[in-house]
């Protein structure tokens, strides 16, 4: 969701709420519908406090998922760059194959895999290049101490890379369950309806509009913030982008020898196999 659309939603929702408040105010008694304003304000305080506590907890949960996805994407990119360095310690034939597959892995993450995360269609599918990398490393028979150390290091880096990938894709599926969304919208509706009973024909229209407009604007803004944190992979402001993996591709290109740069990669620029 773009920033312009979010602002439009807040403005429209606030405008509708103000119109509803002013319409109810036309027939409202002087002093509002509540005979005891202090008691009504106390009940509203309970509603608002309960909603605020629940909303704060959900925002914390959603932000934790957002931050884990961001950190996972950065860690995955860093580990891929480290694996390229480790691959150079294997025999030349295997080294070239592993390097090419790592480049394709990085291209796939920054290309087709990222597009699928934004569309919400990635699911639990594995990166196909991760499978090819595993098949390649299984055929390696390390003989020298350097190759044996590189083999052990590679397996550790592979485990760390898969863990980082899991953190990244976890944010793509959203962490806020549907029942929690229902409770949030239901509570928001209750607060809106309760606010209508504060309509007061003896109060100025501007004050009544401000009373309703500020409450609704805050509630809608917070719900939009939750939606943003629950779906962090998008191109609008604040969205997570494959910048870390794109930087890794640039680093890899600088580290490769002229011969390696000229080799035929088994994928296109977006990571699809040829």
C-alpha cells in the first residue's frame, strides 16, 4: 500500500466519521445523550485503554516480525558472500560450479523470489538453487587440510544461510491471525459508536468534529501501521527491498577473477534457470 493511498484512507474514514457525528448532533440533546458525563467518560476510558493495550501488544509483535525479516535478509546476503569466498578453497572444477550456483541463488532471491514474497505466493517453496548447491557439495571429496576445513565451514555457512532465509520469509506470510484482526476492527467499531453518543447539540460543530475526527484518525492510522508491518515486502515507503542481496551481487562481481566473470552462469539476471 502506497503512502498516498494510506493518507487517502485516513482522510476518507475521518471525513465519514465527522459527517456521522454532525448528523447525529442535529437531533442530540443539549449535553449529549449521557445524563452523567463523568460516568460515560470513565466507561470510554476503559474501552480506550483496553484497545490501546491490545494494539500496543500487536504492534510490538508485528514490528518484531518486520525487524526479523529485515535482519534475516541482511544476514542471508552476507552469508552468501562468505560462501563465495569459501568456494574458492575447493578444487577449480567444483569451485566454479559452486560460485555460479551461488550467484544464481543471489539473483533468484533479489529477483523472482522477492517478487513472489511481495505477491504472497512464496509459501514454503525452497530456493531451487539451494537444492542445486547441496547436490554439488555432496559430490565433493575433500582431501587436503584446506579443502577439509573449507568443507566443514561450508556446511556451517549453509545452515546459517537457511536459518536467515527462514527469518526473511517468515515476515512474508504475516504474523497477525485473522481472529486478532476481527477483534481489533470490532473494538474500533465499538469506540466509534460510543463516540456518537457524545454528540451534543449545545456544543459547537467544530468541537464535535474535532472530537470525533482525532479519535478516528488515530485508530485508522494505527490499523494501517499494523497492515504495513504485517506485510513488509513492498515498494512503497519503508518497505523491505532486496538491497542487501543486490549489494552482495556487486561484491561478488568485484571478488571474481576476470575468467570467472566471463563464465556462463546457469541462470538469467533474475535467477531463473536457463
